[in-house]
């Protein structure tokens, strides 16, 4: 069973599937977890699936070379999933063992459905695993009751949502529009076009169901649907267009473009002049922001290919978002990118921009598109015909979005952040075109402000900052030295007044103005001076109380415990802390109680050593 499961899991990961709680990812997760579970039954305590996959790759790589190409990625996925499951199974097994004992004591042979559901819903312990484990020991599960609990949970979730339409969104007047109404998108080739106004609706949002009307007057918010439109509706990670719709002297400002049921495009906005009526011919003009969006979208295609080159073929798109300001790209990768990797990806993208590659679009059958090697989103549903966007020979992808005509139109590309957003998924945010110029203008402005503060010019900021930091470190060291001397002077001959308890010198005293570092230094010096000793020092500095307790090994053997002592007296000054038997520290807020804390320290020291 393990052999069969690890072979399936290895091939699935190679195909771009990653463990998740839905669809293919859930099948993969069950295969991995079941194999890990049976490994435990065989007595394998450590992680082993990643190592076992090496055998699968070695014996199959001749017929499936992609296995060897993605070997590192396959191992990372298996190792992470097995480690995660290890934590889940340990917690679940402990709870399940308790349930087994309850059944044994009561003489029951079937686990209650609500108990099994709690294991699944609260602790993430898979139902199939619970069933497997119990069957091995002769127990069953009330699966009917489990299913009832699951159904009740779904009904609660459903009741908590508003009435929804076919897409899962709140039902609106859009769902009442005649199915014969459709919109033809002409925006791939035109930023302006003429179309007939087919439908008008009033404002639609979470609070407004909306209604179909014959006209919208100045100041009215609503939606315009035309038979032809150059406006791109939000889809595939690309934000919808903004712009204007004119009908004679009447004007409608498009603030958002949305995709509606049946291939209809909704232009959402407000009438800014006159009255817009159904049946009228309108002139639709997309705003210039579209060009910036197209630059970011095309840059995303170049970015994906560059990531595959730098990080490996395991990189798969997990989501994207492009608007006029920036682009965002989520992808499969199991560790943060290094500064060198980010720089290399940036260089590759900018090289392809400067290479001025022609951007070509072809409509073809899905099988023909696959033969071209076009990248597609794994698990995405495509029609019989698809749109293939090629950027020279560098990038070929299936895509329905809008793009530049030549990569040179992008101008330039800059990654501004790289971060993790989920297990095995990283996110890059980047800029292109004017966005990069604005970014560097901001950097330059900040650099000039820093230079002014440092009283130097931008070119010498680094040297000036390094010089000031060195000076600060030197001054800080000098200050610490002076604080220590002040604390020593404050201590005076207090060390000579230490009393002896059971062969251990005990000194509990308060100082003025010493910080925590100074107290620790003094405690070390006093232990060296007094020999076997227990030291407690207290001081108030900058409105805070600092407490340090220190004990020699000999004092610890005779019962002293610095951690317990400091914990007790810290409460008196309104603070907390603790530590080891030989060294502990704490902070507090009430300096007026330092005397009381020192008295308590003497009392505790006598009990510890007496």
C-alpha cells in the first residue's frame, strides 16, 4: 500500500498538484497521510516518504524525465506534508486513545458520530484515518450520525449566508436580465467603440437588489450593459477597466467593469451629465489606465517564465492580480527567495523587455495550444478554443487578458517584495513602466531627506551612517562603563557588610541609577569577591525597577535558587521575571516598594540557606 501510494503521490506532485483540502489536492493529501500512517504501523518512527520517493524517481525517470527535473520540489512537498501530518496525528491519536478507553470501559463497539465529527472538525483528524485505526482494533463508527453532524454544519453555514445566485454571490437584479442579452468584447484591438445600450439597472450592491429601468439621470448610480464594449471586465486576475460612455451630450462615468452571467459585461458607475436611455447608441471609451494594466499583465507572463528559469520547473502559478499600479504573482515554492535569486529574476525580465519581443495572440484549439508548449493554469477549465499569448520564443501562455504589442512597451520591471502567504506558496509584488519611475523617484526623495539629516550628500550617505554608528557604539560603551562605575560607587563598601548563612555570604541591597546590564556586571564582580554567595541587587532607572539575583554553585547546592527568589520579590514591585538557579532577573513598575522587596529577599534567603 505504501509503495502504491508513494508512486501515485510522486507523479501527482510532478504534475503540479500540491496537498490541499479540496479536489486533486485533497486526493494527494489522503494518499500521503495514509502512507505515513501505515509507515507507523510498520514501526517507522521518523519521516520516510521523501526518501522513498527517490526510488520511484530512479526507476521511472527514463520514461518520465520530468520526475528527475522536479526531484527537489517533490521531496520538499512530501517532507513538509509528512511533518505537518505528524503533528496532527500525534494530537489526534492521543484524543482517539482516550475515546477508545471510554468505549472499552462502557462496553461500546461503535464510536459516537459526534465524537468522530469533533475529531475531524476541531482537530483536523481525517475521518478515513479514524475509521482505519478503529477497524484495526475491532471498533466501528456511527457514520450516519457523523454524516448528520456534517450536514448540520453545512446548513448552519448556509443559513448564515444571504440568498445567493448561481456564482455564490448575493442574488441581484442582474439574474433577471433576459438570457438573450449578451456583450461582444472588442477591447483587444480597440480602446474605443460604439455600442447599443441594451439594459440599464439602478445601483446594485450588498444593500441594494437593484431594478431594471429605462433611463438613468444625472447623479444616478447604476449599471449600463451594451451589445459591444471595449471595456475589459474583471477576470483572470486582471482588474476591470474604467472610462466613459457618451450618448450625445449625455455622459456616464464607468468606475468598475464586471463580468455578468451569460457573457454580459456590466459597466458600473454614475451619470455625470444628462440622461442615459436604453436603445440609444453610445460611444464607449476606455481610460488610459488600461495601458498601465496591460504592461503589468505582460510583465507577469515574463515573470513566471523567469521564475521557472531561476527556481526550477516546479514553479506553478497559484494566483495573480494586475491593475494599473502594480502586479502580484503567487507561485509554488517552498522557501524564501534569496536576494541573488530576486536580482536574477529581475535581470531576466528586464533583458526580455529590452529585447523588444513581439507579443502575438492566436486563437486555436486546446490540443493545438498544448502542442505549442503554452503554459496553462493547472486545474483550470478551458473551452474548445483558447487564446494563446506569445512573447517571442520566451513566453507562451493561455490567457484571456489584455497585453502590450511589444515587450519594449513595458519599459522596465522592478520587484518590490517577496513573501510567504501559505505553506509552499510565495508572493511577489512588482511594478512596471511608470510605476518603476515613481518608485525610484520615491527612493530618491527619501535618500535626499536622509542625506539632509546626516548633513552630507546622497553619494556619501552610507559612509556617513557607518561613521555615526561607530561613534554611537563607542559612546554607548562609554556610557555603560560610567553606569557601572556609578553603581559601584553607590554600592560602596556594602560588599563588606554581607552576612553569612550556613557558609554562604548573602548580600541583598538597593542601588541608584543602575540599569540591568550594570546590575548583572556588579553581581558577577561581587560573586568573585565574596566567594560562595547569594547576591540580590535592585535599582530604579528611567522609571523602571530592575532586579538581579545571582548565586554561586556552592550556594545552589545548599538550597539557594535565584529564579525562585527573584520571582517572589518581583511581585512586590509590580513586575515579573525568573531564571535559572544561579542567575535570574526581573523588572517592575513601583520603585517605592524596592525597600520592601529587599527585606523580602533577605527573608527568603534565610529560609533557603538556613
